[in-house]
C-alpha cells in the first residue's frame, strides 16, 4: 500500500511539473532573449524541464505512461491557449487599464500557437521513442547516454519545427534555431545528475516500501 501510494504521488507530482513547465514556456516564449550571443525564446528553460521529467517517467514507468503524460500535456496546452484567448478578448472593467500590457504577453499569433503544438507533439513523442530504443539497445544500462542523446536530438527537432513555423520571414530563423538548441543542449548536459537523482530516489523509495 505504501509503495503504491508513494508511486501515485510521485507520478502526480511529475505530471504536474511537466504540464506547468509546458504551459509557462508557451506563455513566455513570445520574448526572445540573449544567451551568450545566441538568441532563443524565453521559454527555453521551462520547456527543457519537460524533457527531464519525461525521461524520469520513461525510466521508471515506461513508454506508455510517458506518452500518456505527453498527450495530457498537449490537451493542457490547448486548454491554456483557449483560456488565454478568452481572457484576452473578454470585455474588461472600465477602471482597468492594463489591456495593452496583458495583450503583449498573451496575444500570441496563430503561427506561434501552431508552431508550439506541432513542435511539442513531434519532439516529445520522438524523445520517448528514442529513449526506449536506446534503453533496449543498451540492455537498460547507460542512463546518461539515452537521457542526453534522446534529449539533444529531440530538442533539435523541436527548435527547428517551432522556430521555422513561428518566425520564418519575420526573424532570423537560423540564428534563433541555433541559439535555442545551444541553450537546450547545455541544459540537457546539466540536467543529467537531476535525472539520475530522480530515478535513484524513486527506485529506492519504491524498493524500501515494497520490502516493508
């Protein structure tokens, strides 16, 4: 009972972290930031968290559960977009004068919305697929390899799709793709200890609870 309760809470927490990071990344990505001379949407850090979480879920609960979280995230992202647009176009109170600033954050163009949805679904699905393919090829060893390789390749796919659809003809697409991917690769290399830590804690807690 303790084991199942802990696993349920851990899975719920990771799913919540995944979805919240995904949604806030979409909100703040309208701003382009400078990272050591490279340019990337401001949501790059929050979005990178989703790959950390999906790798932990994939390692502990498997491909099917990881894909379930991805699909839930997709629905949550669409819901957040609909709610944002509703709030943006709802008639405001006569004494409220913050519409211009509110719109500057939430009024994403249809291209950015479409880019976010397509890039998310393709890259996250690829990440889970490649993670488990590498897991099978290495007989479950070398977590660092599948964590980094699946994330780095999937992030390149994500950056290319998102930036091309969202900014082609408007901003320097190649510079932004390189900048976003550079930031994501750096984060992917840094996040490996956190993936190991998360997997280690979950395995130890589950083993302890089962033994008890």
